[in-house]
C-alpha cells in the first residue's frame, strides 16, 4: 500500500496510480490511498494523538484499495490516545470520526478545510482593517459578531495575515485547481491576505513618518506561539515593505542563530532591541512587551493565536 500523506494538488493519487504499471493480470501491484493530515502548527504531536477526524481516500471502484483504506484508518485509530475511542462528539457519536472517500475527494477535503480557515483569518482581518480605518473598536465588534453560535469565536483574532507551512500554499494550490472552473471567493481570499499585509505596513510607516532615521523592530519571525517556523510568516512580507521604503529593520528572534536575516540585523539582546527600535512590530503579543507597550504595534487583541 502506498499512502500519500502530504497535502497535494487534487488528482495526485490518480497520477501516482497511473505511473505504476499493471502486472500480467492487469492488476496494480500497489494500492494507492490518500491520508491528509489535519495538524495545527505547534500542536502536531498532540493532534496526532487526539485527531479531530481520520480521512483516507481510495478509488471507490477498487474493492482491494477500499479495504486497504479501512485497514489504514484502523491503524491510525489504534495509534491515537486511548481516551479518544470513548470521546463523545458534537453530533452525539462516540470515538474518532472516520471517513473513507474517493482519493481525489480526500485531497480536496484538506485543501478546502485549510482554505476555509484562511477565509476566517482574512475575514476578521478585513473587519479589523475597516474598524481601524473608521476609528471603531475592533474587539467590541468581534465579540458581538462571534456571540452568534453559527459563527463562534475560532480563528477570529486579528493578525498581520495568515502564513506558515499550510495556509499560503494550500489556498494558492486550491486556486490553481480552479483553472477553468468559475470562482470569485477563492481568489479573493488570496488577494485579501496580500492586501492586509500592505495595510499593516502602511499603518506602521504612518506612525513613524515624522521620525528622523527610524528603525522598525520586528519582534519574532515565527508564525505562532510554540513554533519555530519562519516559512512564509506574514511578518516577513510586512518587513519587506519597510525595507523597500528604505527603513532599516532590526529583528529580535532568539531561535535564530544567524546575526543576519535577508540583509537585516538579528539580535538576541531584548533590552538593546527595545531601546534601538523606534517602533516594535509584533504579530503576536508576549508578556515581555509589557515593558514597552507604547512602542508596540500589534493587532493581537485576544493575546492568543
């Protein structure tokens, strides 16, 4: 059995199967199934032990592959924490929700799930952009909106934009899969994330426009608390706009050994960092910033990811 674990373009499973040659009986020597992972950044081990659901895709017209898919579902369920087998779900069912679907459907589930999360991030960021531009209290609006149980309060904390390992690539991958398929919303999600980062950068630059020789301090390159991931973090795109406008950037990132990050100075000395920075740009708040609240620019209203 070949298991595709990665988030892949819709149709990858069929492509892999097409590469494998049939034997003399016209049968495939391998079953090809797809198992998308639903792991939060900074919580991957926990989410493996406590999965929200288990999804495995297999060609539904191939009984042997479907049987292999069910076998793999059982293996994943056995690897979960023991208490997960008796948990009660929101629909009243017990145990880990399990789903065996078509291969391409499994691939699509992951891309659409992540794109919906990106949509939530982009939506509340645009809400915050509107409130900031009109002098309104963002938190009061979000609190009121999210009291609606159909909306809830997940993924509603404003940020500089979605980033990290999954959402940027998955939204763009899903958009690419929409080639020749009518859509407006998916492209808007991708565009909204870029617009948000441009707005954040402009807000910071407006704050320091009358300062001679300003230095923008970047507090952490990581995307989320408990993560060491810099890849496609939203703050990097914000940072690029400062540099494009000739504003020096000073980075505080204790997990980065280098003293330079793409041409910008990196320091591990927090006191020096706060003293030298004209403004400190922080995607997410940390208690260490309590010392210099007047210098900090952040849109983190709830002090959580």
